[in-house]
């Protein structure tokens, strides 16, 4: 960037204590981030501030950000946006656009970038400086007894004495157009190619000049090998599409996500493939925004930020963390979810709610038979755009068919090849000591990070506690201190006092009579047995002793028949039908005399009444959820099949 371009943008973070009209929230001081764009200082021949993307800082923790109205001395007519990880807010007061957002990212997550986006910003049209002012203040959890409240402490300031967030403004010489790689270590980096690709993708299927009620194809599929940043791209793309939806004159601001990554899903617990509706930006990692109870409960409604969990339209229990466990079953379930999306889109258009864009998340198996599964999903979904994440090695690169060979060839297909983030290709000017780390990158040269298995265990633990926020509120008195559960980027879950196991052991279970449910044993359990068919779908009363033994202490899918969301008749080679799943449960114990299953689950009781089928799977029960006793060093009666740690 030229020196003129660098001097054209400045960002200052202050409490604004010298201002006579000091901004306050509930009588307390608020922090202000002021960004000034001076077009006259830029090189006008290159128009370096026109349609520019300028990183001004990073933020983590929990805070509310609000753009303040434009000052009277700033008369710019350009569109200026504050981009928070793809979700854009504007100080436009017409009522059409958002001007505030809530961020909630614990310290184990990477910070997210704060970027200023300019549209048609030129010195010819905008001679006066444009001042963007962002108000920030902390948000404290009312249920957190370790944090003083504003009402009980007169010295408490919302974002002054005890901030619940961490914001960093970049140094002046690092603020210039295209500076997206200078955030520093522990920052989620959005490459410029990602931004321009989403600019193209968001413009084509969501053109404001197109009638919102048209049947236009608005499906975007994201694919790539493991560790290439698919999860980061999915969240970024979701936020961009939500921002675009909110600016349409008609229609509701929803985006559908078809999550086909059963090992590292974005909006559900591992083992499920789902179709969900998202109306709020995804600004955190999956443990914080995945669906747990299946409904929006009071804890979601009262979290004072409005960031409720996504609405899960339909879900199927696949029962494994990879599609290679049963490819036919996987493709069948994906097709059923696509049918549900098409029906939902038709209903919305008929009700005048506008079209519904769809983002499709896929797993990282892209070689061999995994490539064939991916191609089958592409042909079934018929996406208008494919975002292909390419790794830095040949094993993480592959070719995709650019032409539609399915039944509907009227829709052109655009394949956008995007390079994944690699910290080795970034060099920060004047600061060679800085390093980069991507939480989604498997080729990081930094400290050893938590594995995919660690993240799966984290999600399972958060799920069975009823959600991430409920999990971290669990405490135990240890001496004079209150011990909590934490998650480390390098170590995974840290729970030395077995708070999770104690909570599960004290949780009252649901008692389910044998005759109330049909049973499907885990895959592979009946391999080699000649009479397999009669053993599938039997009532609990008629289940064999071996079938009960293998289900005891395991995670099962809580499924239901005849709800209109699944296919009761469909049955693949595994013998298990594709049934709608309301969530997961743990069969804590089995009373064979009274013929009762005792089940632990976070699923809301209103959904449990429709459950008629228990489906076994290969999802291991995390050891952290097992009560280990007071001084126990061994774990009797735990089988390798039901635990997430095969070495045991």
C-alpha cells in the first residue's frame, strides 16, 4: 500500500472521556472505536479507497457493538460498512439495515477481525472525511456469581473497570486497504480471495434486481479436504448471506444450512446430519451455537443478545463420524434432507416470505470413494455455486466437474477454487516475530493444538449439559476456591474435578418402558449372524440379552416414525430406516426386571413424547461424562465400544 493510502485511514480506541457529550449506557462509560477515512489523502488516480476492505482491529470475548449515527460534519454519501467476520452492519438510519451486533467468543477461541468495507468511495464524490464510530460495552452473565453487577457495585463500569471483551486496534502503519493478513497470532484470518469470492457468490444468487419470490437456484456448496478451513468459510459465508438477505426489500432474513459433515458438524452434535435455519450470524465456534434441546428454551431467550440457537428443521441420526461407515445410507439421508429443503422453500414462496438460500457443508473425505460420494451429493443438490477449498499439498487438492450432468441442465454451475489459509505464506512488514495460527488448519507450525477428537468430545459434553453456557456455569467447591470446566486450545477439555461426571451421575433420567420403543443395534454388532433381519427394529420386550448389553451405557439416536420429516419405508443395506431424529440420549442403565430403559438427554420433553425408536451408533461416550468415583483409578464395567478412548 502507498503511504497516501496508509494516511487515508486511521483507527483510534478510547473511552472518549474528554467529550462533553460523553456516551453512556445505564449511566456508565462506554468504549469508542473511531475510524476516519479521508479520501483527499489517498492517491486519487488509483482510487485505493474505492470498494476497499480495511482491517482496523480484532475482538474477542463478549460485547455489544453499535454503530453511532454519522456526525453532521461528515457528509459522505458512500456506503460504509463495519464487517464482523462477514456480517455487516451500517449506521444507515433508514431502518433497512442493522446497526448493532453482539459478540460472544470465549478466550479459547481465536479473535475475529473488524473490517471497514467501502463502496464507491472516491475523492471526487466524497471530499469530506467519513467518521465511523463504534460503541462497545460489556455484557455480564447474570448467572455468573463471580462477576459483580452494576446494581451492586457503584464503582462498576460497563466497559471500563472490568471489560468482558478484548479489542485491539491495529497500529497506524498497519491500517491500509488489503491489509487482511496483519491481525497477528490467534486471529481468524479471512483471505482477500475469500472475500471477493463471496462478493461474487452473494451478488449472483441474491441480486436485489431479481424478484425475491422467484424460483432461482440459490444453493452454495462448500467442499475441501480436512483442515482446509471449510468450517471458517461456512461461518463467513453464512454471515455474508445473512447480511445480504437483511438488505432485501422483501423476504425474511434466514439462511438454510444443510450440514453433511457428520464428524465435525457446525450446528449439531457429531453423528447427525441436519437441515437448519439460521437467522443470526455465526460469530462463535460450534459448541456455542449448536442445537441442543431441539427448541428455543428460556435460557436462549434471556441471554440478552438475541443470539438464539438455530432452528433445526430436520435431522437424521447417521451414527458415525464419517460417511465411509455406510455411504448408501449417507446419500439417502442427504437426498431426504434436500427434499425437505425444496418443500420448505416452496412453502415460503407460497406464503410470500421470499426465497431461501441454502449453504451445504460437506465432510473432508475427498479422495477415492469419498470423491464419488461428493460428486453424488453435488448432482443431487445441483448447486449454482461451489466453493472449493484447496490445500497446500496434492493430497488436499482435487478437481470437480464444472458442468451440470444431472436432469436439470438449465442451471449453470460455477466452481470457485479458493486457497486455504497457510500461515507460512504470510510475512508481516516490520514485525517478523509475529506468528499466525488458524484453529481450522492442520498444518499449523505453532504449538500442538487440540485434535478433532478433542473438539468432538467438547461438543458432546456441551450437548449433554444442555449447551455451552450451561456447561461452563457448572462449579464445584474445592477448598476455598470454586473450580470450573475449561477448554484449552492445546489440551482440550480440562475438568480435573470431574464436574461433568458428577453432573451426569446426579441427573435424573427418563424411565422408558421396553414396549414403548423399537431397537436398532449399532452397526457391525450383528455381523456374521445369519438371521439379521428379525433383530432389527424389534420391540424392547423381545430384544436379546446381547442387544441390551451393547446398548447399555451407549449413545443412541432418539428417533420417531410418521412425523412427515423422514421416510419410514426407506431402508438401506444396514437395515436401519431413515427416521427423523430429535436428538441424542445416553442409556444410563437398564432395569431388566421392571423392563425399563433409563435415559439421559437434553432434548425438550415436548419432543420426547414422539420418540418411538432407539438407534444405536458408533459415537463414543466421552470419558469426561463418566463418574469416576471418589478415589477410583480404574473403570470397571466400561467396554471399548461405548467409550471415546479406544485404548481403554
